[in-house]
């Protein structure tokens, strides 16, 4: 790779003779953490007939995520929707976690003040 050139983080691969309803997305620098959670979010969509992922090799950090829809929408739409829903879930968990830390610190501070 030439200096200053960016590596592609996402590729779309379609087998010859297939339509846009069945696509494999190659996500570079990712592993089971994203693969399994994204697969779960995508499979919640009733228009998705199949979604699965594989890691190519233990020494490579990329996953192949295959999506096949029932034919009413292109595979890229449930992929984008799944990513957005997963980001929303992660943000919700982060917000709850930060609120719990704040509550804990506030309770600890109020207990320390009451002992004086």
C-alpha cells in the first residue's frame, strides 16, 4: 500500500449471476465481537431470509457477513439498518453505564459528607 493511501474498511462482494438481494460484506479489522452482534440485529428484520458471518482465518482480522433478503429489498438496506440499530443499543448501554457510575459516586460522596 502506498504512503497516504487508506485501506478499505468495507467491501461488497456479489457472486456472478446473483442479484442485489444476496451480498457478502467483507469487514476489515473486525472479529466475532461485531460479527455476532451485527448478525443478531440484522436477523431481527423479517425481510431477511439469511444472515451469517465467518472469520476468514484466525491470523486475519476480517469477517465475511452474508445477507440474503426475501427479494423485496436490497441486502445493503438491512446491513445499514442493523449497523444503526447496533450503534443505538451501544449508545444506550453506555448512557446507562455512565449514569450508574455518576449515581454511585454521588451516593459515595453523600455518605462521606454525612459521617463528618
